[in-house]
């Protein structure tokens, strides 16, 4: 494993952990922001894995797309394909009113959305953590 890849992987992993912990601290009242931060934590965890595996250019924020990139390296990432569409809906619709049919994001998302985002994000992060430990 290349030292630079490991360092960059760790930077992304630390930010993933920070985003996840921040989302957990806000989960009782800031639902739309929590959903976004949980999506971001999962995204950054997948990116940390891809960087460690030596992927030259990691592009995009979609959990679906990043999962496909990981799947090309390791077929055990297959189960994440079903998580992508759920987590991806939190990327823009939680922040921009133009991505919702009516209302503003802070009015639309509720605690059940935040809890679901947390559950899926946590599974992605744990899985990526296991895969990273296998490499290092």
C-alpha cells in the first residue's frame, strides 16, 4: 500500500467520522441536515476505501455511483446498491427547495427520515471500515 494513499484515506475517513458524529448530535431536531450529513458520511467512507485501493480519480457524490466503483474492485460491495437510491435522495433534496415538490427541506424531512439515513450510513461506514482494515 502506498503511504500517500493511506494518508489521504485517513483524511477522508476522519471527515466521514466527523460528519456522522455531528449528524448524531443534531438528530433530535435538525432532520434535513442530519439526513444530508449521514449521506455525506457514507459518501466519504466509500471514497476513503477507493483512495486506499489506489483509484486515480474519485468523482461524484452519489452513493449509487461510488458503490458501483467499489463493486468493480470488490464484489462484496454488491449489497450497497440498494442503499444508494435511499441515501442519494438526501444529497440535494435536504438542502434545496427546488429539489422538492412543495415546502422547504427543513419542513419536509422528519425524525424517521433521519433515523433511516443514520441506519444506512452506519452500515456503509462499518462495512468500509472492515474493508479498509483488511487492506492495512
